[in-house]
């Protein structure tokens, strides 16, 4: 393995770790809003939407990076074999 390849893998791991951590922090904020009981206020609802958006962006970044690197191969659709021909009708 070349040194450049090792640095790329280390960079990928660091980027994914940061994306997951920054995606989890807003979820903790939503948990705090629920625990304090301010979820029913307008401020709580808008803050929850903003935090969900931030979390979704970071998790989407991690998902797309993993997909592009081929780590999520199990999500790919299986290629179907050649189509089967219908049985020939019998003249009767």
C-alpha cells in the first residue's frame, strides 16, 4: 500500500468520523428540547426542524461518501439474468 493511499484512507476515516459526530450533536439538542418540554412551543418546533436539517445534511454527507467508496455495496440492486421466454403455446 502506498503512502498516498494510506493518507487517503486516513482522511476518509477522519471525514466520516467528523460527519457522524456533527450529525449526532443536533440530535442531542433535539433530545434536550424534548426533555425540557419546550417542544410544544413555536421556538421549540422551529429549533427542532433546524437541528434535524443540520443532522440530515451531515448524515447524508457520510452516506454519500460511503456509497461512493463502495462500502455500501449491499444496497445495490442485483442485476437480473437474461429474461425468460414465455413457454411456446401448443397448437391444439
